[in-house]
C-alpha cells in the first residue's frame, strides 16, 4: 500500500468513525430543512383527514410499497448503503476526487474498514458446484466465475453511468442542462400521456401480451422502497427518503390534493465500496420462475409440498394470512406465491396459478413415468422443465409479439430449431439493468381498463356477477379469482386469450394514470408520474443519452434532432421541456415512432434487445444448453414443442385455441383443437433409479453459500494497519 493510499484511508477511517455518530443527525438536519432536501419537487402543506383524524386514503403508501416490494431485510441493506453514501459525500467535500475515492486500491481499503466497523458484513464465500444440474433458488453460482451475478439481493446493473443531482452521489436528477428545474412529472403525464381519444386497440396481439409482460417482470426485477417512519407527506421540506410529486395548479383530475406521496427506492451497495447510489433487486435476474418458486430458500419452503407446489381448493393458490390485499367477501383470502405482488390484479394471479398447476401436472406425469424417483428428484426435474417452458415461451411467443425481426436477429433472441446453443458467455452479466427497469414499463400502455371472466373463447361467463369489471375495483383484490365456483382463474385466462390488447403508444389509460389504488374519488395515483419520477430517483440519464449508447444520433438543443419522433409528439414535448436534452427516458421512449415490424421505437428495441440477450447468453442454465445444466437432445426437442397455447390447453378445460395465444385468431393464426396443439412428451424423461437426497435444494444452498469472516491472513498487514488507524481515530491507545 502506498503512502498516499495510507494517508487517504486514514482520512476515510476518520470519516467512517464519524459516520454512525453523524448519520442520524444528518438525516434529521435534512428533514428539518437545515440542509437542502433531496426532494425533486417543492410541495405544499396538506392535511387530508376524515372525521377520526386519520388519512382519508386507504393506506395508499402500503399499497405502493407492496407493488414495489416490501421485503423486511432490505432496511438493513439500505441503512448500510446510505451510510456509505454519506461517507462518500463527506470525502468529496474534503476535497478528494471521485476517481480517487472509487479507485480499486482505495476502495478495497475503505471496504475493509467498513467491515471492521460493522457497517458492512463480511463478503460471502461461494463454493459452487459447476456440474449441478439444478439452479440454486437465489440465483447464486449460475456464473461460476462471478457467483453473485444475477442473484437476488444484489444491485441493479447500469448500462451507462448515473446522472444524479449535480454535486451529489445520490440526489435525484432535478435540473435540466440549462440549470432550470425539470418539468413536473404530473404535468408531463397530463400533456403527453393522457388519452383524450379513447382506447386504441391493437388488432393483432391478445391481452396475454399484457399479462405475460407483468408476470415476467415479477420474475426478474423487484425494486424495494425506503422505510419511512410515518410515511411520506406533503410538507414543504420533505424527508430525503421521499420524492413526493406536487399536483400542479389546475390539474384536471386531482383537484383536492397537494401531492402524490412517493418513497425513494431503497439504496443498495452490496459491494460495500464508495460510489454512486445504486438500487436493489430482491429477485433473481434470470428467467427462472422465481415468481412461482420464490427467490430464497425460506420462500420455497413455504410454497412447497414435497414434490408439488402447495394449492388450495380447485387448484387455486394457497392462502397468505400475512398479506395485505383487499378482502370484501367471506371465504376469500390473499394468495401466497413466489412473488409478493401476486394480487396486484386478478389476471396476474391467474398466471401464477397457471404455472403452479403446470408444475404439479408435470410432477404427476413424471411420478407415473418414473415411480422410483423420490420427491426431491420429482420436484427438481419438474421445476427445471417448467422454467425451460417459460424461457421458450418468452423468446418464441412473447418477445416477437412486439420486437422487430431485425431486433430478434441482431441480439440473438431467436431460439434454435435443432441442436444445442453454445452462446453462453460467462463474461456477459445477466444482472438486470436499471435502465431496463424503467424502459420495460412501456407495457403500461397495454393495461386494459377492465377485467373479465369467460366460460370459453369469446363467451362471457354468465352469473350473478357479470363482467366486464372496472379495473379500478380489482386492484389488490382477488375477488374475481373466487367467482365461478372458485374457478375464476381459468375464466380470466380464457378472457386474456380472446380479447385484443390496447395499442403500444404514448397513452396510458386513466384507470392507472389517475385512479391507481383509488378507494374514493380523487384519492388514486398516477402510474405515469411515478415512472418518470422513479427514473429521476435512480439518477437515470435522459432519453438522448440512451440513444447514443445504442449507436443512434445524439439529441441536441435543436428540436429537429428528435429524428425518430413525429411532429405531433415533438410539439407536445416542447410544451413541457425547455430543452430536448432533458427528456426523461420513459417519456422519450414511448413517444418514439415505431420501426418496421415492431410496435416500439428504435431505442426501446435496442434497450430491450440488449437486456434479453444478456438474460439468455448470461444464463448458464439456459434451456438450450447441453446437460447437466440443460437437457438431452431428445428432451430439448420436446421443450421446443411447447407454447403458451399448449400450457393453457394442458391445464384448462379448453377444446380449442389459436396456435399462438399472444396473437388474436386470424388467417395466419387459426383456431385449432387442443388435441392438435403440439406439446411436450414427458416420456422422454424416463430413466433409471436416479434419486436425490431429501432437502437437496437447502443442502446445496448451505454448501454453496458459506458466509464467514474475511481471510484476514491473506490481508493481515493491511488489516493490522486499519485497526491501528481506527484506534487512533477513536481516541484509543497507540
């Protein structure tokens, strides 16, 4: 270690020793207005109380917390990350450059000091089994060289560097290139994303595209929120953990509210090194059915029943007694699934139910084919097949419903017809990117204004309660799944198969743009404003920067530089933004002109294409790979037969369905009998007396993930120096 590094780390240790003492007062000072707030907007005082003196809205922040993840142990992670952010900011204020603070040698020394001070935990030691045929439940050891890539509870990757508030390492982006404040997110929502013309229907794709989009999102990314005691309010100097959105004067819908209260995404710094604020992903990044099986061993244990997944009557999901969904009918309950947002809308619960049913169907078939297999072998093989089907359906049905063929080819998203894929690259990081988390919200334009139940294709279910059902009344409420004698989920899936999706455009329907989580008129929320604000919260650079990262022409101060936007969209953008270089990522992407063969613009095709390429080529358990991670050629050829239509036919009482369930029936997508839909022949999995030890998953997890102290012998000299420095900084004996 150089003398300069020792001198620097001494200063860092002095700061670190001060972190715990100063961190809480620092936050209190920000809250009281003693320092500039991180809030992205100034908001007025507001008190909305009912006759009992309580907020009139129905626990709105708890519902928003549920949608973005309410994972208990994230508070500890966030507290640690916030302390490191404070330390980094202090070091910069001491005059050290960001490059110096984050250099490898200095960062390593600071990391050791942070661990010794108890601000961070010792790093996890991974002992991975490169020949294991089954994934770990938390995604670790998928990449043997980089075992934490893509696992749950790691920071989201960034495709390009952050653009936080000037002079900070984590303040939300609040000003544009000219130094003026960015436009209010709600104003942008009203001017650009409000649909004044009625719902435009896409005459090609079905509502399965909408619902698979949400289901898939809940398999690969969940960003938890900061814990805020008492919640975020509409006070003028809000807490740094809050980024509430002011309701602009004259708002056409929210006439009696001052703001939309919003918590920041929880800070993350799993690497325990100085740097910019990052955001956590509590799910595995891989397409691995974590929405069905969970992302931790504890979650899986709660969901499993031997080789099967737990269910309730009529093959519904089991009860979750601890959930906070809306129950307004006797005998109904919140659902327990691999992902906590299962009850966001009833059709989402139907997708969770479908793939739980498919797992259990596969177990029954394998049990009959291989009576010698024990429950662990049955479970692991059924999970592996179920995940492979999900991957095949996503890349051979879902993605090509909206991406262009050119995008599918450019980013290697087309599956092979024969043989194995050898595209796996351990250097490719499958960790989901921060940019994707915002860009993928383009699916919000597909959200319908209603939910419905069908008894068969194109036939609405008759009964005491008949659809269509206003979407607003179904948020976080599983009631529809209990209708039709507790067979609401199959009826919802038939509806998704039969109805057309809203078009992919810049419009988001008022059901979620004004009335998300609405309990009484005017107390709902705006999902578009949240999307825009969340991008600023995460320090995502503007739309133009992402164009450049995709190799497209730069956006300049000239409005004519928006070469992939139509005149109407450019004029609307000019109404709210002072400069085209300020345009937020979400809004810039949704206002792009669609390219040939796609319903999306070029930059969105690029961002999504790159992400799904990473999820494929960075996954060592990708279904097209050879054994042991993949399948035999005979088994792989069976996986290639599957489709969403096949899975629906296998688990519902359907007699006919279109060949491609993501598209509406038509000349090139005929209705066919379910008996004629190609499906997997599970007899290709017949084998000898292969057995796995009971508890294979947990035993493997314990073997692969061993948390212990750092190897102090390997770094003894550095650690001894640091301990001496800490004693000096703490006033201890020399």
